[in-house]
């Protein structure tokens, strides 16, 4: 199942916006003085709650991904095992037929000389 073009575009825009925001933080283009942050306790609480919610959602997604990878099937299904076994049997038959084809045809003289089985 492939995601629609709108979903891919939306997540691409979100990802690009977050990268631009991070670069602005690292280069000090976007920096608040500490007094402005501590001076307004409501904005401090709102930013802490927002950050906590985003971190919680990210942790859920990471947990879902890792649990799906760890608990997913690892070996072959019974059908795949049967197909692999059938493939080896077909290969053995092919080799046996090639050996029969490489043997010279039996003539009346060779049949008379060979001992009966």
C-alpha cells in the first residue's frame, strides 16, 4: 500500500520546516533571551507541554516500529518451505535427466554384454 501524493507532500513540508527551524536555532538566528522565557511562565508551561506531547507521540511511533520489526515473522512460511523443497527436487530431476541424456544409447551388442539386474 503506497501513501498518497498529498500525504507525502505534507510530511515533506513538515520535515523541511523542522530542518529549517533547527538550522535557525543552531546558527542563533532564532534565539530567545533566557529572561524572556522565565519572565512569562505561561509561555514556559505551554512550550513544555507542547514539547512533551510531541516527544510522547514520537516515542509511540518508535515503539510501534520497533515492536513490529521484533515481533514480525522471521522464517519462511510453510508454503515457502514447500516451494524451496520442490525447487530442490526439480533441480535433482534435471540433473538426473541430463545424466541420462549424456549416456550413449544402448545397442543390441551392449545389452547382450551387460549382466542382467
